[in-house]
């Protein structure tokens, strides 16, 4: 995947296969994905984003959500 611009079918299948375990692990910590977060991960799958691209999108999403909360508090 190094230098890849999109995930292969096998890489995407691996992510989907591991997703149930990830959700279970998060649930053990009392963390549940919101519908908005679930939609974001589904979008990543549809776009076949690499792990680096996913990370960048998550960071941008988190930063925007933080800015939105700060502005809503003003």
C-alpha cells in the first residue's frame, strides 16, 4: 500500500473483516460510534481511502467539529 492512492479490494476486505472486532474493543471502553462517525467510515470505504488518507480526513473532521463546538459556545 506504500505510495498507493486507493485501497485494493483485498485491503478493503481486510478492513471490513476487522471492523467488528474494533467496534467490540471500543464498546469495552464505553465508546460507541455516532451515526455521523459510522457514515464517515462508510464514505472512506466507498472512496477506498488509504490509511494515511483516512487519518488526514479524521483529523480534519475532528478539528472542524472542535471549531463548531467553540463557535456554538460563543
